[in-house]
């Protein structure tokens, strides 16, 4: 059998180690990863090998030549432009003719039994077999779901936690019959997972997955690289380690000189022609390349030194990785997690703090205390974007240096000459971070319209008004006052799609910024009219006359936010009698915790009751979210608020808004039951088209987040809610001829669904007081949502309390179970297997349906928890079921 080794990877997450070499050439125990793959193939009798090349192709071809020294026959296929995984394999395999080929990655470390995989392939008469394995964290890999015989039914590339239904992932090892290559168009960029394998499934071809029990590691980042080295010397992966063994676990290469009074302890690998001088110590899990020199009294521990590295006298290197030809002078200290690129020189007495990265060819001055990377190479987790944006501890994780780098990354992703808006809340730290982001944007030639301190909904709206390419908003995180939140928006004013975030992350980690000449630096302007365009459009979608005639009395708690400078003018045009609480900006007094928020709501409730006002309002989260208080002093929030807005909006859109006279009191006699044909007047009315939704279980199981529908067929108004929203909204929709579509739990998915072209959504809402009315703008806006609620109340001539009293919200219970990241995939796989015969959805997490309610198991996207939501007819039933599944999750985790 022939083999194709894919070796075109750049290894961007391993930088700066891969700045000067492709990822397959990164050494593990002093051999390139791809050489270990070649040796694995040779052990299984495969010697005719084609190698696909792209990034720094000459490095691989010049190192291995024709493969004769390894007893192999190597040929090379160099891509001028990327052809994708499948396109590159087809091009390389042309030298073999129509033969079965084994495809394997040249930059992943493995000792999987290939003969066993081939036997599996042959016994199943498969046209293609994907070799899979089980991993702790499946997020960065392709998940494979099979039946009991191993035949593939579904797979998903790089899922979110809500889409993780298995911990069985694609290793990139394939056994392919010749007909599979016929599915690949020559010269066209084609991917196995996204193009070829789905086509095989559609055509009913025999596509199987073989679950291998051997070792496999993607070596995708520095941590995995270090662990792979440890696994090699501890026997977890079967490799041929070069050198002669001294004792049980020390390997020493030919020509190495070790002083008698030096100190060695294994596991330890030392390359050829090294010199370990007197008093030097090389301790456990150290990996030293060829031609290294370790001077007197130096200490190396749990570190990797590539070839031709010099370590000076008295230097300490612990838990670091040092690139080739590096010079580390005397009495230098390299702390845990330090990565030093090729040909760097670290001068005497320098201290490199933990997690510092130094890019190739840099010089650290004598005695320097290096607290940030060169260049801007601060080590950050694999994903800097979280659910809402980029967040971190203010001035500790989110520093001005980080913000400037993020601004340059965003600017590079949209290109020189683009224009964006910037805005912030009124916290001093937000001003500091915003100015740094502006600097980063301008360095790559992006122009700025700085809106300064502006409520978030107004900032989002101005992106459309000004016709710019995106926007950035900085604020204190609504979840934690110690955190700063950076949100980046697209042209519609909603958070960037995940694909664009990944593009920014790639630029951020690679530091691939497109710096401009001095005369092309971006321009900074300050628009004079920010609120006016927002307000003018605002009242095109609100019937102010109807609200004014209703004579609402409103108590507003501004919670010391700058909304107190914007909202009064809107209330004035609505004709509301307003009493303001905490109506001046003061970030030091703004509510910062749940207890603070509860105290504000309690005071608001007391004030509404005392003044006999119609409505109380607490506006939160920089103008995005709200909570209400009815005239009785009852707080209306969460699922109750969502159901209230749904009841009002749906009945307003359909015209069925006559309350029962007994429930509505004297107002009920005045209310008219309008039919759909008479409910079309007024600037606020919505002529709704039915969107394309998915209501079947098979579509819901696709995990695409498009949601499931409920209600009266495909007609009537459409309301989008998050997956964990109360089932009460489904009942309201069904009773009033509307339809509910559920999206993933995160705010971005809700906004993305509301912004889709070709569909008209009445509104979208979540359970945290956030509402989107996409006819105005496809983003959360508490000010506009509040005006629409007032309009609905006025047109239907009802009190807020009467609406809340008419609702029947089923009880919901929630449990949160601690779950390490590495166990989340296993938990979801086991639960999916155990519930295979139940009615269920996979919109986000695993949603199960029962006769008296439903239950949702949802991995937290940012924290090591799995959440369980349970709704049932009675509180006891909801609590019992929530606890039952929480206990099951804990049992799977092993708590």
C-alpha cells in the first residue's frame, strides 16, 4: 500500500517556534515529528510515500531528500496555492495511479496500529475509513458519530460545547479506495471533512470510522508539544529515541561530553556532540538537541533546548522552550512557560517572567526584567474571544499592550482604508483600553469615528448610520466589575461571526499585522451628531401618539449610568410622566453584584408602590437589558418578562388583544378584539413573513443552532428565543397564531438569527431582559424595547399587572455541576447515547422532552461547568428531574 503524508501545516499556535520551520519539522526527542511518522509507516511495511508541501516546503525536502537514508522512496507535491486537505492529497497521489492510499498527517504524533486499521477497512468493505480516537477536549477537532458497526452517520468540524455529542474525534488518518479520489476536482481547493466525506454520505457510500486505541496527539500548541515530549520518554507513545541509554531513563547522543561532577536525573534526552560542564545540572524531563553547551552551575529542568543552544554559567531554565542557535548568557533566569525563538540572545542577568515569548533574532539587554513578550507576544489562551467578546481582568489580563495588539489584529482583518466606530462606557479603565485599541487600529491604516462615551445600543446603531465597516465598544463586564469587556461588531452592529473572530485570533497569535507608512496611518474623527440619528429612526418604529394618550407614569432607576443623559428626551417625546432615581453617571456607585442589583430592584419596587406609578424600570448592561416592576410593586424579570413581552407583542401583531373583562377590569369593556386585517395601521406594525425554520428532530440534531419551531404551522408572527427559555412562550404563540423559533443560548446567536436576510422577526428575546426588535436594529436595545412595551400596553389598554396575572409560566429549576473541560465531551457523549430513544434536540446542548415538560443539559462555554435546566408542570417535578440529571452528570464526571 502507498501513503500520502500531509505536511503543509504552518503551526501558527506553536509560534515563535515555527517562524522558521513548518510544523512537521518541530523536533520531538530530537527528531522531526514527520520523521516519527515516516518510521511508523516503515514499521508497517509502507515505504512508497508522497509528501504534500506548502509552508516552507524546502525545509522538508532538503532535510529528507529522496528518503534513501531512511529506507524510503519519497516524492514531493508542492502546492503553489492551498488546495485543502483533499485537493493536496489528490495532487500528491497522482504518482501512484489508481491504488488504495493511506493518508496521514505529518505534524501529529502517533503510534496507532495502521495494520489493524487496514484490516478493519477491508473487513467492512469500506470505500473510506477514518481512523478516530477519544480525546479529553474535542473542541478543536472533527467529531465523528457512528452506529454500532462503526459506519459514520454524522460528523462536525470544530464544534462549540453546545454541539459536542461525542469525544471521538478525527485523527486525520484515512484509508481511501481509488474511487474516493474521483470526488475531488483537480486543482480546486477541497476538504475531506467539509466536502468529500459529506458527499460520500449523501451518495450512501460505505464510510466507516475505526476507533484506534494507540497514542495520538495533535501537537497543536506549546503545552501539547511539551506533553508529547514527556509522553515519549515515559512510554506512552512508542517512538525510536536516538542515543545510547545510560541507566533506565537517560538517553545520550554520540560524541557528547559530560563532566563527572555534573548532575543528571531522568527522564532526560541529550543530543549528539553536546557538552555538559562541571557543576551543571540537567534534570527530569529535559530535552536537549545536538551541539548544545551547558556551562558551569547552570540548571536545566523540565525544559526543551533545540540544537546549537548555549547556556551560560549559573543560568536557570525551568519549564521553558529554547529555539535553535539561541545564546543564553550567564545568570539568566527563564521561568515556567517561557518560549525563546531561534537566534535570540539573552544577555547576562536578564529575568524572563513566566509565559513570556521572544520572537526570533531578538536581543534582551543585560539585567532586563522582561514582563511582556517581544514582539507583543504575551501568552494568551487558545481562544481570546469568549461568549460576548474579549474579556479579562482589567489592567492585568486586558492591558493597554494587549488592547493595542487586538486593535491591530482587528484592523488587519478588515484591511487598510476601512473605517470603524469606537465607543465606551464612562469607566476610566474603559477609556484607557479604548485609546490603546484606537492606536492599534490606526497603525494598520484603519480610520476611526470615535463616539466616546455612548450607550451600547446607540453605538451599534451608528455603525449603520455612518456606513462604516464595523465597530468596537469597551465597557465594564456586566458579569464581573473587575473585568473589562471588549465587543467587536460587523457592519450590521452585531457581534462578529465566529469565523471572523478566529481570523482575528490567528492574526493576533501570529502577530501578522500590516503596518502602514506614516502617510497612510488611520485618521481619527469625532462625529458631532450621535444621538440624533438614533432618536429620529427610533420614532419611525414607535407610535408616540398612542403612548402619549395613555398617560403612563413611570419610575426609572438609571443605576448611576450615563443613560440618564439620553433616555429623558425619549420619555419626553412619549409623553410619560417620569420620576428618576440615581439619575447621574457615577461608575463607583453603579450596581456591581447580584446583591446590589437586588437592592436597586427592591428600592424601585417600593417607590413604584408609594407613588402608585404604572411601571417601574431598571435599565442595565449599558442600555442593553431591563427589568420591570408592575403597579403592584411586583418585579417582572427573567422568563416572566420574556413571556410578558411575547404576550403583548404577539397579540399586538395579530390583533387579538382583547383581555377578558374580568381580568382587565373596566379597561376590558373599552378594549376591542381586532382581527388580523384591521391590525395593520400605525408605524410600529410588522407585516411578517414566515422564516425558514426547522421543526423536525433530524434537523434539530444537526447542531447548527438554527433552532426548532413551534406554534401554528409556518404562518403568523415569528418570535425567536434562546434554547433555555420557558415553554410558556410556546403556549402563548400557539394560542395567538404565532411561531416560536429557538436559537443557541448565547446572545450572539439570537442577534444573528434576528438579522438573517429574507425573514421578518417580530422580536427576539432571552431570559436576562434582553430584547431585539430587528425592524429597528438587530441588536439588544433596552430603550427601544421599553418604548415598544409602552406602545403595546397603550394600544391594548391594559395594565402590566393584568398581563403578568394572565400568564401561566411553568416552574423551572436549574443546577450547575462542576465538570473539568476534559470531561465535557465524554459527559455529552454518554448522555446522548443513553437518551437515543427519546425525543430530543441538539440546538445547543442536549434538550430532552417529557410528557410534562423538558430538560436541557448545556455545557458552559467559558467555565468548567455543565448546567441542567428543567421545566415541568409542578415545581417538585422540575426539581426532581433537574437533580436526577445533575447527579447523572456528576456520576459520569466521577465526582
